[in-house]
């Protein structure tokens, strides 16, 4: 029994609707799978899953810098995530230092970076946070105000976040996001807090043996021990491809339906 033209047309309309729905769903799913806030970096952990960490200042850290770092420490402690940061006079789990990076280093290192002092099979006992005294990108240097200055409290909190096993985020208000000079928000976001809580209990994954490599350069994201740029397009590519394929199919269906209708009208 032959299928009537009206039934065939309704069937193609259903196909077209489903095609559009799949395309839209693919794009929405891709957005939901992208990191909207800081992710736990489970490629490493502190020895014995240590969660009460000590922080000490290297002799290079000047008196003017210490209050800024202490504010960053207090902000994280006040967030009540399960991590505790305590200042000690020397030998801290986390060491803070100031450096003077030349122009060739500045573009690669950014204004600050966090390194492992030791790391074997993903386990570490010591980390160092380094700040460039005169960051290349900020004419205003370091200050808690000013449109052309890096904020030492924010950047300090950001780098300490890496010591809490957090990686970079893309959340608009997250401390674990990376900002241009002039950003002076010191509030730990709800997303940062939740991820820091998650990092307390998340087990170690992976067993790389790279040592003394930067996990974080402020302004560059990282995966494991290798510093790489964030490729958001690469993350979206599979879903964009699916959406485009579905949309092409939908267009082809529309063209076919129109031709069938034109032939039917001529008969």
C-alpha cells in the first residue's frame, strides 16, 4: 500500500524537528561538559593525604608582601573547605618567594607560578610559589588597587589554590580563574569552595614522575605536569561536529521534502 503524500510530509517534518532538537541538545551538552569552575587536579596529592599545610616565607619576601599573603591564607581558611593553612617561621610545606624574572622569562612564567620541589609517583611533600617582583604585563606592578596592577592577594590566593589540588577555572568570579591586571576581587566563590572541598577527598589518579616542573603559570593552564594552553575549541569540537552534521542532515531533508512537494504539485 502506497504511503500518502501528506503522511510522507508529516514524517519528514518529524525528522526535521528531531534533527534540530539533536543539534541544540549537542551544543547544550557541550557547554555543560566544559569546566565552569575550578577542577580538582587529581594527578597529584600531598604525602599521606595531608590537609593541614604549613606556609613559610623565603628570605626574599619583603615586609610589604607578607600581609598580602597572610590575607590570602586567611581567605582560604575562612572558606572552611577542609584545608588548613598555617604560617610557620621556616620549612613550610608551601614556600613563598619573590624573584626578578628577566624579559625573556616574564612572557613564559607570567607574574607568578607554583612548582613542585619534589614529586614521585604523584606524591609531593613540598611546593614553592614564586612571584615576579616586576611583572612584565602590569605597568602598575603589584597592588590591591589600580587598573594596571596585578593584585597580590588574588594571585596569592590563586596560587595557594593550586596547592589545594585545584586547577584553573573559567567561572566569572572564581579565584581560580585568570584575570588581566586590574582585577581586585578577593572573595572565594561558591564554586571554588565546593571544588576545594571535593579535592580533600578525591583520590590520586596517575603516577607520573616529573619533578620541579611548574603545575601552574598564572595565565596558562596545565594538565598533569605539563603546562599547556587551554584549548576550549578542542573541547567543543566533537559536539560542534555532531551539531553541524545533524543540521546538514536537516537542511538536506528540507530540500528533499520541497522537491517531493513540487513533483506532487506538478502531477
